[in-house]
């Protein structure tokens, strides 16, 4: 049986009489300029950015998993559609996926967050939806698209090291696919 398509109907409501914004099955929300949120997360440091990312990503992952029924059994396309829909409802951008051999690269078009915060959102969403912790490594960003590698701890350490050395993100993926050869 095909998984249900993402349906955002009534997911976000604006109660203008009381001045509140509601997201389905979530506490009250506040609309904040994305650049101000990114600046705040950056100034607060890595631990605070991870905590904020978890507060945003984990509920989105749980909502996506609930809509899918069993997120670990869903196809990658269904998972990206549902998680992408949840993240779009938060105003974070448009989620996509690229396969590079066995590497999973998530793309965020028009990503409203800094790389560290976006990576924390994605990692916590995966963990909350599947119960399988992953590492999400920012690979590259251009005018419209940010790319993030989804991997385990060992792959993340290698990727971060190579990126710090100035290796291009494409070559990082090639090296990982080749088993980590330099």
C-alpha cells in the first residue's frame, strides 16, 4: 500500500482574536525573522544551536513519522515528502534528497537557517522519527541550496576533517564512497 501523501490542511492556524499561532499538536508558536533566529543561534554557540535544533526538529520528525505510520519502513521519497512538508510548515525551506552512490545528501532550498542549526534540526528529526541517531554534516551552500550529508559518527568525522582541509564536498563524497581513502 502506498504511503499517504503529505497533507498540510489545517496544520497551521492563526487565532487572530487571541494573537496566537498554532501548529498541529504543538505548543504555541511565534513568527520570528529567520535572519534574527540564525544570528541568535550563532551567537549562543554550538550547544545552544543543537538544543534549539532539537526543539524544532524532533517534533517535526515525530509528526512526519506519525503521518507515515512507520517511518523506518517508508520509502526515502515518502520520508522526504513528509519531513519536508513538516519543515516547510516551520518556514525552514524546501527539503530534497540527492543520492551520491551510497551517500545520502539532503538538500534545503531557500534554507532560512544557518548550517549548524539546520544540521541539528535534520539530525534530531531523523532520530525522533526512526529512533536511529545520525550525524548531519553541512557540505556546501550556494545562493539557493544548502547540502547536508546524513551519515554515522565515523563518516561524519572523516567528512568534517576533509572539509576542514579544504577538500570539495563532491570529493568528500567520493572519498567516503571509496571507503575513506585519502
